[in-house]
């Protein structure tokens, strides 16, 4: 493993996650385990050899481990260890800082999990709102719960959501942060509560 050879905790952290793509692999695993093909889908600009190398390095550092989905799938997946999950506030903090940087070209990808992590990045407080929402990006479905200062997002369908939002990551991003009208989102349920929900993630 390459090292900065510096005793500082920041340098030692970068020894483990400072390589290109490493933190984005962590981002893709924050919401739960993924197969190699799912990681490729969330990171379309990474080559398979580079992704394999990053996964080996992260495994070697104790940040990522291999697991298996329960039957009948029984597929090999990658997931964060307990130590790896401690990177979540670091990743969210970087996201908040990076949101002030210029936005890349319009055709730059925004994956489904990246869009959901962006919501966690921008969330501060629900200002009294409590609710459960289902966000659908095609086959990617998320259960989103808001309760005061807490925001929980997991992959999977929501049980009796207050509303469902059916869209794609790029449309959601342009509605939230680039002035596109909210009516471009397909909504099932109470649109007024969706308006309040979306307001939680807009830049001040």
C-alpha cells in the first residue's frame, strides 16, 4: 500500500481512502451491499480493472468486506464494515463542501444512490415534518423516512408511504437545485406534503 508516511490522522486516513474512486465506492455502499455489476452501474466511468483494484484495497484496509445475498439470489456482494460505515459523515461533509463547486456538464451522470446520498448531504432538519416517502428511479426504489432532525434512507419499497415520487436522478436534481418546476415530478399521494419534503433539501 502506498503511504504518505505522515503520522497525522488525515494522512493516515488518505493512505486508505485517498486513491481515485475509493470514496465514491464507499458512497455507493452507504445504503447497503451491492454486487460488482451494481457498483459498475453506479460508477459508469470507472473501468472494471480499476474497480476490482479499489475493492481489493478497501478490503485489505478493513473498510469493505465480501458477503452473500440470502437465497435464492446467493450473489456475492460487497458491503461496508463497521469501520467503513463510520465514513458516512466524512462523505456527507465532503458532499456539502463540494456542492459549492461548479457543476460539471449536463451529461455528467448522477446515479440513483448518488442522488439519495445528495439528499442526505443537503438535509439539516425537517422543521417539524414527519413522513414516509417512496422514491422511484425506474427499478431503483428507496424508502425515505423523515422525523425531525432524522433522515433515514434504505433501498426497497416503503410500507404505506405518505406519497410516492417517480422520476429519475437528473430530473430530481434539476427540480431541487436548478429551477425546474416541481410539477415535472410524477407524484402519487399528497402533493402538498411532497412540496414540504422537497423543501428540506433545497439550498438556502
